[in-house]
C-alpha cells in the first residue's frame, strides 16, 4: 500500500508540473501596468514606441487608450516618452497636395493645355536640363489628406492627338502615397512611398514612378522624369501646403 501511495503521489506531482508548464506565462513580478489616454498622438505610433522601449501594449482605438505593461525601469522611460510625444504638435494636420503632370515634347501642339504662370519657373529649370521644344500640362490632381493617412486617387487627364503618331485618347493617372507625414518644425511634408501610374494611350505598359519625397511647405518639386518615346518625356511636379 505504501508503495502504491508513493507512486500516486509522484504521478500527481508530475501532472502538476506539466500543468504549470502549459499554463500561460505571466508578466514578471517586477512588471507594472499603466493606462495612457492620448490627446494628440497617433496610437499606432505610440504602440511602436512602447515596444521599442521594451514594453507590451494593447489599444482601444475609439477611446484612444493604450494599456502598457513593462518592468518598473522601462515604464518610467515609456511614460516620459509618451508625455513628450503626446503634444499638440503631434495632432494630425490637413495637407493640400497639388500634382502636375507635364510633358516635354519636340512636337508642338495637340497635347493637354499650355503651361500656367505658376509653373513657368519650374519649366524654365526643366528646359535647362531637358531642351524639348514644347512643354504642356496634361494632368492636374488636387486633393486634401491628413498626416498619418494613406492617399489613393485617380484622374482623367489631357488628350493625345492621333495626328502625332499616337492612336489618340485620354491620359489617366493613378496616384497613391503610403503615408503623409510632417517634420517636427512643420516646414517639410514627407511623402512615404509615393506612386504614380500613368496610362498613356497607345503604350503597352503603364508608365510608373515610385519615390519617397520630402517637400518644403509651398515649394514646387520635380519628383521625376519618365521617358515615353525618343522625343517625349513626362515630368511629375508636386507642391504641398499645410492647412492652418
């Protein structure tokens, strides 16, 4: 009987050890939990910061609340970092974007519309590097977005005349940005992975332009050049304004 009781006791201890092994892991005894309710900062960015500083975080997006678990030392650092980040400067800002699609060509007339006065200085710079005979505007995209948001839009642009050796038709531009950001001092708009896909009539492939761009507030920037044919090229010009 004593041997049977001993065997049963060993079996019970073994099962208990196995149960403890399979039980969910608990935070270390030194860890603490704290709830942060954000006023201005993006909860997703704050969670990334918390994890980078060695904490764990869960969020309630509607309440803009983040529950943080970390050891005492890390929690002090996390709390200080969130206080510095959650300021009025971190609040989402409205951004007005204007995208111009300009074509440089050695064949005059028949494309889009004449260059407006606001683009004359940009075209003057382009002519210094790309001496095409004529420059025309074939598309204009105006949109408003907010910092931290994705951008996706499509536009029907100018027309291509059949008399220029093209089958003729309308140019279509698909435009997107992974995320729009703003520098800490508010002077530079940051476009994270901007993508433009231009559907040119008669071209078998879509003309694509991909880039991440920093644009000084109010400045016109030539983002890139896309070759269409030997005597024709497209230029994407972009400007951004922070809406106060």
